[in-house]
C-alpha cells in the first residue's frame, strides 16, 4: 500500500482534495481494505458533524499592504469565513461513496448471508490449477457472492476480478474486485437470470474493463 495515498484518507473524508489527487486516491481505495475500513470510520464522524451543523469560525482580518501604500494607510480586508456547507457537501459525498462501496461488495457480509440462504440459491464450483472456488448466486436476490472462499495471496498491485458471461460468445462482464485472499465474504448485486459462465482472473489494479489471459478459475452454470 502506498503510504502517500493512505495519508489522504482524512483529507478525502473531509472533502479537502479533488481533481487528479482525489482520482488517484479513489483508484487506490478500490483495492485497499485498510483504507476502506479507515474511511468508513471517518465517514461516521463527518456525517455526524454535518447532521449537527458546523458553526462558522470567527472572522479574521489581515492587513493587505501594497508596495506603494504607506504602512499607516494599509487597508484591512476581512478574510472569508469557512462555511459549514463544505462539510455538508463532503458528508454527502462520503455517504454516496459508501453506498457505492456497499453495493459493489466492499461492505456486504450480511448480503452474502442473504444470498447464500435464499431458497433458490445455486452453488457454482469454479475450477483452476490451484483448486476450486465456490460462488453462490440467487435469482430472487439478484446477487452473486463468495462465501468463505480461499485464494492464493497476490502481490500488489495484483488483484482477483470476478467476471460473468451471459451467453456463449458474449464479452465477459465485470462483476467486482476481490482484494482479500482467505475466508472471503463478499457479495455483489447482479441480475443472474441469464448468467452461463463465471470466471476469476488476476489483473493489475485499478479495475480492468476486460479480463486478461490469466483466467485462474472458471465454472459453468448447470441448467436443469
């Protein structure tokens, strides 16, 4: 994990960074469980502050002296006060971010249990040279999950990525990143009605748009 990017967690939670710096941190966040956990904790503080309202700081003054103006005649300008609106905007952004992380499987242990216990749950065994990985899916819950899966550890910036193919000949569809290696509990919302093949590949972070040739697990959904 990049120490420089990790140090941006607090600033990001407060909405104090934007542009390329924020984009770089968000790409890092997708693959860093430690930053995800820390940001989740900080978001609760930001949201609480926004809910209570942030009092504006007292106005400060500063002398602005022109090179041609005598010091005794210096004009005093009032500096703008920091508004609570920035905190509110940051809180809204954090709330939106964590809704997206939950939906994409980052914070979804309860969702895994819901899918795994659904009446129509199906277990698809993905096979690879290093063993097998079981993926559970449910039509009624419209979701797919890894339930206590175990994967070989990877070196950064590598990560596992789950894909589905809906029909023979279709391009693989990105489902989500897998950044833990043992006892993985992770779920994604996904319409699985016409999914036919599931696969896991090893990719370079951040999230790819198409799988590489390094497919390490693959399995076919059996239709009755």
